[in-house]
C-alpha cells in the first residue's frame, strides 16, 4: 500500500510492508520500505515507525508554498484486512511474509 512517511526530512515516499500492534501500550507500528531517495532515507531501506507517522498518498494536498495532510482513516482503506495484525519479515524481493502473531 503506497504512502508517505512523515519525517524531519519531509514526506518520504514509501510502501507499507508490515504492521504490528503493541498490546501493552495499544499502538500500531508499521514497517515501511522507502521507494525513492529523500534526505537521509535511501530507496529500498526499511523503516519501523508508528502508524500515525505514515500517511496515504491520496491524503496529501500540495499547495503553492506548503503541503497539507487531509483527514484520513486506515480502516477505510483496507490496511487491516491486507495486513492482519502480526509480525512481518521483509523478503529480499521486497515482498513481506507474516512470521508470528
């Protein structure tokens, strides 16, 4: 699922390859694969981050001098159906495999 990773370097284009839930603190962690070089992030690099820092690509609105993130919901976009909660491993070809709950 294509998205942007919101970082100090700006919005980094990426693809979500895994999703985990921390039961103790009740937050989601996403594993994303960077799809283009941007700042310190290089294409093909995987980053573990909070799901709240990952934004769907069509939720971005570019203006003349700024960028706005429109309201969005991952539940409406089928993220949790595509990635049932668990632990994922990123394969060499970029695909992901679920390894545990």
